[in-house]
């Protein structure tokens, strides 16, 4: 036909049966040979094929080798206890704030306002300027508050954040039990539970806040909590919220762990009409903690909730909150292994450049259904291969929110200053964005809060490290139905894509060219996006190879890549964990590859604009969930007072004095009277805070009356309650010795040494600082006291951290004394005075 000249006519012969029979004859008669030339298309295709083989196979092999090296050598060193050289080096006191944040009253040494003078004088106007001081290390007398890290101890002060929403009592109790019974000392860890709103989970008889508070052994010093205002994550009217702080101890198996429970209850208007008052999402729960420690560290203006937290943590722990250096974030359906907290803190000790660390998450309900069974190997390989490889370079791109530890602040290499990390104001501000408009921002902030926090930290501190520690383990409950799994992975996949888009732009990550963390992040991003087409081509390749086996090396290259990607994890299992059972779980995972690589990604991409949490956490009577942060469009001025710590404390002291004066005036006019309990109400001695000083303002002044509801109505210095425990003590490496029954009986029956003939009460010594200010500088605090004043023993003493005071009781087991001292004695079970009511 015209125009068809020059075209290959081979198919025309094969089109008709009669001409197809003539093809062998034509080949035999007219075949001359092949053209000895490679066409440009074939050359380019082969070049791409070989380049892809080299790069991808090298990356897979390097990942495999690095994961093995990390599991065999590096992780064991990080999990081990810190050596003597590390603990003996000098470091700055925890009470020292970063430069520019030391502007507080009566503060000549640059330390926090509670670590220096014991007076609370009026602030000077010049003291408000942050630029009036250039150093926080050297005071007016040139003495720097530098201590030995051995005085702090191998166990850093750790706050354990547990966020809960609609979990049941069994899940909450399992999580709190696991943290409380860890080998970590009770005197060094604080349970920080946040209940996200007045929520009743599906199938639950009680609300989540009721369940949390029911598990707490409340401290009678604090009475009933008052709702305190704070600035929440939300738009419009949602920007203001209130929360109640319950404080006490969580008791299990002989352990008494200091605990605060923050219950977000919402504003009065919200509680009257909303179905979920106080609910602001998990990010808001995390920001309560982050904002609090950021304001404490920088001595910034506090909300009423921050001040309430400050006082209760101070009383529970015996130290001010600025002593806390690390934060463990745990979900309310996670069970932490006993040694995990210690391993994570040891990892932080070994390298001050580590700003975050996660452990291995295992599945608690692996045999519950086929949905849980297909997730077992996926969890295993994501930790032991992906995260282990990234840990060699210190660049774990995602610390899971169910079990991760972050460093609140890190010591500089010289040991003379702090570097705020997760509490850095820039990070807190970016993480607390309330108004999100673009699709990218909503996927970052509303779906993957935990992953976005990791992204912010890596982007802000690209030279610091994110690590994975396989020795630290936990178990968590995973979705057991396909609808919940679909909802969870829809959030995770969309969040992963948008966070990797942020990380791929960070230029100064470690490595170079194809072997850099930036290239690995790019490959992860590319692999996540093309998952559906990749699994389709994979099965096409398998079918084609089965029907037409490869005959040349070029044809076998794709099969080699497939075998390397799927087979190396099995080898990794056998040579690292030696658990053959995981090979069985791997086979189940491979059978479910269409679910992981086709169904879940396609569903996630199709719902790219869905920002609800779906079926993951159902609430009683709740329909399709809306996105966190969707508030009323009306923007109102927040009526939340923001004041510095010293201003709140001064107002509280004035309030106490006004109440005492009114009480005395009432009794002067009407005399004492009998209460409903049959107790005679008489004038009490005026109790002042240790921070109290010469306040010249009148106690009848009403200037601070409007702060009364935001201060709280209790006085922790009341003489009928015990003083705070001695928080900073030498207990690192303490024995796990238990107390015999006879010794315990002797401790309970022991009398008191009368230090003086007079029965007058002595004032409590200030025991809250790391060091007492003396003329020749800073000296470490000691448990030994003068003969006339006995140092109380903390009733919070853990079984594995026995103090030297226990030996004192054993030595004087048979001593009996009828005398009484003004300062009380306390044993591990509470007051030793039978007439005292705790």
C-alpha cells in the first residue's frame, strides 16, 4: 500500500494461517544475518537497568550490613551503664537556665529563681530586660554553679508522658503498671498522664478521666483540683481550654510512683453544649508538657495550668521541674518492659548529641486475627532493618509516638551550658500551629503528629542524632479488624509522604551523593509513592518468569533484585535474633503483600483530603470524626493570664496571708468553735513559703484578688502535712535489697531522739536545691544534718533505692525514746508518729 514502504512486514506473514506456514521456508532461503549494531533505545534501556541494579542492590546490601553491625556492636554499648569517666566530668547545675533567661528577682548567680535566694522580693523594672545580662554561668561574685555529674547520678530525672483518649481501664492500668514497676527509681521518674477531654470510650461504663483518677492515690495536701486555663491548640473559640491537675501517687506491687493527671475539661460554654468538652487532640496533650518545661527553663510567663503543675510537681518530686532532662512518651495501650526506661536513659548518657531515641515495639495481640498476624513481621523489619540502618548515621526519620524518649535539654560538650531541644521555643511554636489551611500542612499536623515532631527536630538540629535501641522493648495493641487497620494506615501513609517531602529538602544531613541520608529519604519517598504500581509489576514479573524462565544475565537482573529485597530480611532474622519463628511471620507477611502495597496505599491516596482519625479511637455515640483543630470561625481574644513564676508565687503568698488574717479576725470576734468533725477550730501559726521574704505590700490589698481562682486554694506548707521528699539523693546503683519483717517492725516502732530539751518546732531546712549557696561557692547537698535537726526520710523511697537512713533504723532497732522533736520522722511507709494523720 502507498506509504507503507520501509515498515516491517513480519506480522503480515503471521496474520494469516497460509502465509504463517511459509515463514520457515522464507527464513531458510533468504535469511542472511543480524545487523551488528545496538540501537540507541536498547543502549539506554540497558544503561538504566545496570545502573539501577548497582545502586539499588548496593543500597539494599549496605542497609543489611549496617543493620547487622548496629545490632551486633553499637546497640550493646549504648544500652550499657555510663562509665565512671562520664559521671565524673563536670557539668552545669540543672537549675541553670539558658542565656538570656535568667532575668528573675534576686538572682545574682544566673540560676533559676527557686535555686538561689530564699526571699521573694519585689522585682525591679530593670530586671525585666533580657538583654541586661550576657551570661548565666558566672554571677556577680564570679562563682559558677558547676557540679559533678556523679552528684546528679546515672538516673536522670525523667517525666513519662502517657496520652489517653478513649482507652479502657485495663489498657490504662497495664501501661501505668509497666512504667511504675520498671527498674528505674521512683524518686527519679514522674508519671504525667493527660486525658484528652471528657470522653467515654465505646463500650465503657466510665469516662476516661474517671478511670484515670480512679487509679490514682490522691495526695491529701492538694484537695480538689480547680480547672485552670491554658492556651490550647485550636482555632477560634477552641484556642482556650481548661484542665484540672490531680496529683498523688500510683501504687502497684509496693512501688509508689509520683503521678500527675491532667484532665482537659473545656471552658464553661464548651462543657454546656459540646459532646466532647476539652478534646483538642494528641498534639495538644504533648504541648501541655512541652510548653510547661519550655516556660520553666526560660523563666517565661506561665499560664495558670503551668503554675499549678509547677507547684504540684515540686511537692511530689522534692525538686523543681527544671531538674527534668528527658521525657518518655508512651501511648495508653503500650506495655513497657522493666529495663526499657533504664536502657533509654543510658543511651542518652553515652552521647550528649542524641536528642531522641526509640525502642523496639512488639505486638501484644499477634494471634488475635489475620489482621494482627500480617503486622508482626512488618513491625519487626521496620525496626531491626530500617531503623537500625538509620541509627548507624544517627538519622532515624520517625520516632513512633507509642514508645520514644526525647531529651528536653542537652549539656554542651564543655559542660558549661544547656541546649534546649524539644522545649526550644522555635520547635514548640512550629509544633503548636493552630490554623492550618493547605493540604500539606493538614497532613503534617493533623494526621502524623509524632512523625512531624521528629521531622522538626531533625530539620532544626541536623547535626544531632536520632537513635533506635533494640534492647528497650515494649508491647502495644495493634488494630485487629481490617476497617481499623485501613483507617490507621491511611493516616500513616499520607503523613509519611508529606514528612519525607520535608526531610528531603534538608541538605546538611550526613553522607554524600547516593550514600547519604538525604538520598535514602528520597528513595523512601519514591518507594512509598509508587507502591501500587510496584506490586503490580512485581507480580507480573513473577508470572512472566514462571512462564518464560530467563536465559541471559540481563533477563535475570529483575529477578535478582526481587530475591535480594525479599530474601535478605530472612537472613537478617537468623543472624541477629536467631528466632526462626519470625521466618514464619515473614511468610504470612509476603502472602499479604497485595494488602500492604496495593490496597492500603490506593485507599490512602484516594482519601488524601481526609484528616479525621476515623475508626482508630471510637467514642460512645460518635459519628464520623472531624479533624483535630476544627473550631468555630470566630476569633476571640484569649482571656488567659500569663505571668512569670515569681508573680504567681507572690500572689499566692499574699492570698495565704489574707486568709490567715481574716481567720484571726473572725476568731478574735467570735472565738473558737467546733467543726462538723468535732475538732476545735483555733488560730494556726502563720505558714510562709520558703520563697517568702520582706513583702511590704499590705495583706489586705485586693490587687491580687482576681488571681485567686487561678492560683489554687491549697497550701502545701500546712504543718499537718509532711514536707516534700528529698528529691536529689545519691542512689545511683543502689542495691535492690529488701527489708526483712523484723527490720520493718522495728522501723515502725522506733522512737524519736530528742535533739533538745525544749519541745519547740524547728523550721524545715531548705532541701530543694542541688547545692546550698555558701561563701566559698557551691557544695553538694548532703543527707547528713546537724544533730539537732533530723532529715526526714522520703515516704516515696523505692525498694531498689534504699537510703542510708534505713541503716540508721536498723542500728537503733531496739532504741526506745519518749521524747519528741519538732521535726517529724518518716519511714518508707509514712509518718512514724502514731498520732499523725497522713
